[in-house]
């Protein structure tokens, strides 16, 4: 048995104008991607969406649409056997 849950994983934030720079944005995205990969996501399956708004704010979403599986959950990245 496993604690694997097939629901998508998402880390997101919104930042107002002046709360971020291009460098801090890159660092934030890298941190979010690393966290999702630590949850078992293969790097190729991690999606990043950055929405820049006209007012200077930004929305960042890093996600992994975890696959639904049938069978041996232990073979799935991030599977946590009990």
C-alpha cells in the first residue's frame, strides 16, 4: 500500500509591483520546481506558468499533473510505501 495521491501538485503565488525583480523571480521559480521534484515529479513533467500583468504584478504557478495509476503504486515516483 502507498500514500500516493493522484491529485495534481501545485505551488503558486502572486506578487505585487515592487515585490519582485527578474532575479528574485528566477530564484522563486527554481525553488518551487525543486520542491515539486522533491515530491517525486520527474523534471520533464513539471510545468511552469508565469503571468506578467500590465500593472507590474506577476503570478507564478509551478505544477505537476500527477498521473492516475492502477496497480503497483510503489513503482510511481514519489510513492511512499507504508
